C-alpha cells in the first residue's frame, strides 16, 4: 500500500510503502532510481518474511516531491526525510539498508539519530564522496546534458559512455526522472562534505558493509569504515561494479538475512 508523509521543515511530500510483519527495516535506493528496485530485484519478498519492509522514494525521485533547488538536497534534510517516514510508518526503531547514496544517508542517520536504528547495512556505500564522482559513475558532461536535453540526453550520454544500451528496466526508471530536480540533487551530492572519521568510529551499531570488487572506491571506503566501526564487517562481491551491486540478489541475501537473524 502506497502512503505518503511530509518533511516537517519544508513540507516536501515523501512517498513510501510498508509490507510484511516483524521488526521494521527501512530501505533507501540509489541515485535516479526509486523504491521499486527493492521489489523488482527480489529484496522485498525475501525480507518481508521476517520484517516489516518500509521502502521510500528519496526526494527528487519516484513519487516523492521534486524540488529544483540544490540546498533542498542537503544531507541533514535527507536524514530528516528518513526520520519522517519512520515516524509516519510507526517505527520508533528500524534496521536500515541502503544502496549507493542510500548508504550515505544511512551513515548520516547512524550519526545523527543512532537511537532510531537497530542495524546498518550498506550496499556500494561510502561515508564520503570525492569531487567528480558523479561524472565517474555516469559520464563527463552529465550536468550539461541534464540542463540542455533533459533525461533523454542523460540516458543517451550514459549509453554512449558504456558502449551499450541500458537494460529496459533501468532506462525506464531513469527516463521517469525530473531532469531539473536530478540536476540539483547531483550538484548537492558532490558538494556534501564527508562524515568525519571520528563520527564514523562512534557508530556502534551492528553493521554489514557490502561492495563489489570492481567498485574499487566504494570497496576501499567500506574497508575503511569497518576499520573505524567496532561492530562492522565487510563482504566483497566478486566482479560486481557499482551499477551491478544489487543483481543478482541471492548472494547478497545469503549474507544479509543471516546477519539480521543473528541480531
């Protein structure tokens, strides 16, 4: 069932759904995607057997509101969005799972409101981002493409970069985005400062950090986070790059489900 709430500070609408029973788990997707990835790739079905699965559309994505100003995507605002969804769904505490930028929000949430989380799972995650990272993930000139040609220009540039058409599911998801909102979001993503390592070291939650061996920067950052955090473990996903982190789901679920069941 699709529900919605609002960020209490700026009123932006936040779309989410919740299915299943048990301890809640909040899932956050990556850039230019939506909460549909969790269901589409089989995570919701597996997790809902023992958990109440809450998946939300980040602002600027899916059915949530899409501000066109950069500061609307500051990390403290995104954290407030996640807390608003937990409140609206009646979850005083929840496990957390995030992919890509969803993982960055997870780290920030664990620092800002650790009492709201039961565990932290990151997929292709980092607590810091280097200038130019968005261009590395997609293609140089992505910002201009979004401004001049919108989402079709963005998709065309990305396909040119990888030398092949995107799969139909990913292409459809990207074309559904609001180009002006995504442009503002990406600009703030690169401007956002790293979480201080001392704050990362203070995260005592049980944590499972997964990253692909071909996603070198995220794997390195996950290893560093595990060195800093007292209750974190890294799992390497052989051969996976940033874009292929989540698929196929079963090897990830083979790590994630026992981790959650053991808490």
